[in-house]
């Protein structure tokens, strides 16, 4: 039975998922501690390095020490502050030079049937291998304005060999126009790197991609989904049955394309 998606459970899931999601980056490193954890690709791109702070972030100055460590290394990163941490360390984040970029809803979709919808000429495929990872990186680079070579390094073909991670591509006329990565946590799945190429956005491709993936994974026993919603994706997720469970804050050192 899926545990209730409380703030502590979602924080743990997010930290666990980051290890799966970034874990094949050549220079990956992680620190998992109560209250303050990070998962780093070590690419010089804020959107590919994450610090997660929750209840207890202030204990032993864990948040301050982690942030100072990353700042000393001049590594851009995103700090995701859960509500408990916002109350404890948001002021400290500002004092350390981080900027509040955007509020970041953590959305959850409980077990509920769903049929694929959206662009009918799009074929959604579970994919793996070098070519699939290259096509996914190109789509993500277009969707989020990220350097394609960095995305390829952080999300290589080896990532999708893991039983805990899957890649799905949206293909239109034999061209990859969308991508999403799934991490698995028992009967719960995390949704990552959901994006469509900039030239075909707002045409139902993202809806076809995500609704198809949700439908297929439900048939395989997944009963709960979670994701962090950017402003651009929020309305799509809401229309597909996701509800905001908590709202975190994203603080950034460097430049982000999440807002």
C-alpha cells in the first residue's frame, strides 16, 4: 500500500529519485543527511545540480555548511526548500547570496484511471540505448535551453539500463519531439525531464506523451505519481489529475531555466 504523500515522505522520495536520476553522470556525487541533502552532476549548469532542504535543515548548520561548500566550489545549483525548511533557512539562503527563483509545487496523482489523449499522430515508446539518449538530450536541450552536450553527459544511455529508471520518447513522423524520464519507488513513480521541443509546444504532444505513460504504468502496477511542476507545465499536470500536495521554493545560485 502506498504511504500517504506527506511532506517528509515527498522529501525522501525526491532525494532518492535524484540519486537515480543523476547517478550516471561521470562526476556524480551525493550527500544524504536528515534535513539537508544534495545530488550533483558537477556540470556547470544550475539545473543539473540540486540541494534539498527540509525539516531539520538548521540543525548543526547543515544547510549553511552545504551551501557554503557549493559556493566555494563555484558550482551553480538549485536549492529546493520544503515548507519546513523555508521557515528555518530562507533568510539564511538570502544572506548567503542565493536568489528565490520560483515557487515549485510538488504535485501528486493518486490511483485513477486515465486514457491517452492529445496529439493522435504521436507515437510514445519506452526507449533505451545510445540513440534514444541522444534524441532525448536534444529534446530536453530545446525544451529547457540547456547545453546539449551537458545533458548527454548527465543522462547517458547507461542511465536507462537501470531497472529503477525508464525513458519514454514521443515520436512524430519518425522525429523525437518529446521526452520524459521515470524513476521507480515501489508502487510510486517520479516524473522527471518532461519536455517537448520548442517548435511543437502547445500542440498536445506533451499531453499525449504523459497521459500515455501514466496509462501504461498503471497497467504495470504503479499506483501513485509525483513531480515538481514548473510554471510552464503546471496547467498540463493539473488537467491530467495531479494535485498540489505541498509548495516548495526554488532558490538558485547561478542561472536557471525552471522559472
